[in-house]
C-alpha cells in the first residue's frame, strides 16, 4: 500500500499560551506546490484580510501577506499547513502568543511593520540553542 505525507508537521508555537481565530484562506492566494501537485499554504505564513482586516470585517477571507514592508495591517500567522488545491480552506490564525521566529515567514527575520502590527505576538529567536 502506497502512502504519502502531504502536510509538514512544523510547530510554530514556542509555548501553548496562544489565541487564534478560524479564518477562511482564499484559494487564489500564493501557496507552494509539493511533489504531488497540491497547493499548500505553509504554517508560519503571515495572513492578512483581503482588502480589510478580519477583525474589522469577519466576512473577509485572508490571503498570504506578500509585501511585508508595505503592510497596512497583518491579522496573524497560520498555525498549520492548509491545502488550497480544491478551493478555499479554513485554518487557525494565531494573533496572540509566543511563536518561534525561525519557523515563521520561511525562517526570515520578522521586522518592521509586521512586528509592529502583530504586537500581541512575541517572536522568539534561535529556539534550538535553548534546548541543547
């Protein structure tokens, strides 16, 4: 029997004290494609409402934040991988807590407007050195 793992079990949380809200990810958002041809939005991706923050209008879908430097608002971070191949999908959007910076934003440093807009999230650097 052939088995295939679709989702990466990347853990973005530094600890379990966090708050998240369920959001619908727009199927047209930029994702990554794995070997099986699936369109996957990765855990740790910054999310922003389509045209307006989800905290102002809960009917809005979210998309991947594509221009961090010009962000007028950022709603949160995707807690898990989400498959967008077959259409819109629901994911938990973390807006408060302590997250591993090395697991968010494809490992790039979280700076500027994004850090300012996600002021309820503390990003912890270099977690691997803590556990050694």
